[in-house]
C-alpha cells in the first residue's frame, strides 16, 4: 500500500524514524518519504545514511502549524512520532512537554485534515495508560485528540488511529545503552531504581512492523496495542552487566513500578486479537456504525473479560536472561 505514495514522519530522525525508513525503503517504492524534524544536525547525519531519490528532509517543529501544513501537501500517510519523551525532564519542564505533545498533536491533526491526508497513525506509550507522570498525561491527551479527530473530518477522507507500545530495546535514552555505557566505563555498581520493577519490551523492527500493519487494519479511532513480552529490571542487569553488583537508587520522579497498556477501566471496549489488542473509541462517531471487533483486513477479535488489565508485572510472557540477550538479534 506504500508503493508510489507520499509518507511523512514527524520526529523522523529518532530511533523509530531510522528503522521505519530502513524498512520502508527495503520493502516498498514510495513516491516521497519525508522526514520532518527540528534538528538540522540529526537530519544531516541521517542524510548520510538514507539518500534515496524519494527522501525529503524538512526542518520544522510540530509546534508550527503553518510549517506542518506546508510539509503535508499531497501527502498520503503520516506517522506522528515527534514527542518530548523523557519522564524526569517533563516533570521539571511541564509547559514545554505540553506544547510539543498536546499542542503539537493538535497541529498534526489540523494539517492532515487541511491536506486531506488519507491515514494518520500517532505513536503512543504505555505511560499514557492510567498515567501518573506528566509525559504520560500529555500522551493520553494526545491519544484522545487523535481518536476524536475522526469526528472532525466532515466529508474528508482522513482517518486517525494510535499505536501504543512499551520500552524499545536500545532506543536513545533507554536503559540498555545506559547499562552498556556503565560497563564500558568500568562502573563498580549498576543503579537499579527498584528490584521488582518490570517493563514491556519490544524491538525497533517489531514496533515498525506493527505500525505498518495497522495502516491496513485501521478503521480510524482505534488504539492498537501489540502482545509483547515483559522484562524484570534485575534480569536486564544480569543480562548486560553480569559481573557488576547492583545498587538500589529509588524510583525516579513520575515513574511506575509496573506499566499498563490496557487499563482495567477500558476493558468494556477492549478487543483481543491473535497478536494484539484494540481499544475501541469510547465516543460514538458521526459516521456509519463501525464494528471494531473486526478490522479492515478481516481479522476477528473478541471482547476481553470485564476488569481485564494488560500490565507488565502480570504479563504471562517474561523474557529470561538468555532471551533478553538474543531478543534484538
């Protein structure tokens, strides 16, 4: 579906953007593949790796609606990956996080509708489910905006959906590169926030593949959640720093012990599919009635039991230390 199409990714110089471009160029022949981001150095560095004739690099911020509207001209598909993501930074700089993650989402929606973009998928996070930190709260607001945007299109064709998943192995600022850096520097102890902490775990290729599949699955208004394994923080330390003792340093501001992707309160409109869950909109759209238990590709889902919760600490699938080491190979 991406052959001869124009695709734009906001925040495209990040870890997801690099893997997304690599995958798309390997599997399809897009007409244009637009990287929209605000850091000229990261764009320059990315251009040295990805210089296919279809590539376009646009300097711009999601806070700038006019620039976004210009960048989306004649675009078919948008992936919204731009966000301020660091939990402690968001706690100390709340307005900056709100401007990018909430107002930026509004601007992406307005620009997509103005240009009659076909489909938009916004990337979310497990921290948006029952959030306790500002980053998660802004992403929950963003999720709500993208879901409700399907009621704003009028007679236009644009449809919006959300993909929510957990920690990405090896992404910038994540725990694995941090542990590896400490090992390389000869650290005498590995800092552990809490010995019982767990997280959902996904690789970049898995995340990208899941997003691409959901472009064909989506009706518009869904939150797609992949079935992925969990990891224990102590197992991560044992995998990447087996010979170094750990030191408990306490949970950081705004951090949870376990993450959630499908909250209990959403169970009455959450559907389980073979390899993923779908949280259907809680609001009714003005368009024709949509059956969210069956997606556009014909896959059939079933409503989960009342009170169901998809949580990293109670996930039936945990990676062992050996599996952690081989998971992203």
